[in-house]
C-alpha cells in the first residue's frame, strides 16, 4: 500500500465535500473540514522501531539504509532519537530541545562522531571530561532527522529509531513514551541470544498494545549466531507460543 496515494484519495473525496459546503454556505463545517484536510496532507505513516539495548536496532536500521550510519555499540548515555524519511538526496539535521535554537545540518562524519564518542580512559580526568562534555551536548539534542533514498519510506512512511526500552534516563524515556502513541505500527526487535524477557513482554502489553498499536512486527536478530537450524526453529517457536495470546497471529521474522 502506498500511503501517499491513499492519503491523496481521501483528500480528493473531502475536497468534493468542500464544494458542497460552499454551495450550502455552511461556514462552520467548511472551516472544520478545511482544518481536517490540512492535517491529513501533513500526515505520514509512522513506524516506530523499539527494543531493549543490545537487541540490534542499529544493525537492523543500517541494513535498511545500506549504510553503517548508526553505531551498533552505542550505549544508553549516547542514545538518540533518529527520524528517518525518504529523500532523493541524503542529509542529516539535528533539532534541539531548546526551541529557540535553529536546527542544524551536519555531515555524516560529524553525526557518527557525535553519537559514538570514544569511550573514556578510566582514571584519566581529561578523557573522562571530554566524554562527559559530549554526553552533555547530546542531552541538548531532541532528535536527528535522516533523509535517505530509502524505498521503504518512499510512499509517505517515516521510520523512527527510539532509545532502548530499558533506558533509565527520564528524558529519553519521556521521548519514547511520547512517540509511541502517535505511531501507526511498530517493529519490535528481539534477540535470539536471549529471547523474549519478561520486561519485553511487559513493554509489548503495557506500552504498545495499550496505545492501540495493533500492527506489531517482531524481528528476531542474531539468529545466525545459533548453532543449528533446529536451535533457530526452537527460538522462533518459543517466541510464537509466548506471543500468540497477546498478538493473536504474531508476525515473526
């Protein structure tokens, strides 16, 4: 389904109603309908990518982008909300929590250095201070918007990479919680190395499904690290058996 085509079809049908309301001189209804049309025109189909840390979210998104843009070793301190949109030309821009600060376009190299600072040398005050300074800079950033010629997003789809669901940082957790209710679908990353913890089941029930996100796609990462096809099948079956009462027909890949 091309989301933009469906959206255009709905707008055309509503614009026909505008013509009728003009004929009827229904000014109040005309104003309301005009506002609805404007809102629909700005709307995207939003898919949120969620999962605990070390579940391979960055690896998954990098494979979609065809580019090792996001560091797979990012830790909770440097986690960032990444909004991925279709664009013929690649770009990256960052937005700040302070609304008075203008958004800033940065290069891919700068972005990589920003979200993957060198780990500090323990006991080295200068190294630890430099790392903390970069971590403090990241806290000022609300999100990074990544434009990329990604066919997956071409039809009006926005992909949102969130910090880990087990992130204890209040500010980052607040961001994740605000994104989920506005999303249309979710891709939930699990790890074959430790399949489906109780905290992941709780997140699925209490944070995704409770916000009426019914389209949840389960992706099991790191299956290639298991020793045999039988082990992979066992992991897949365990996930399915534990999810079928929650998701009815779990979509697992």
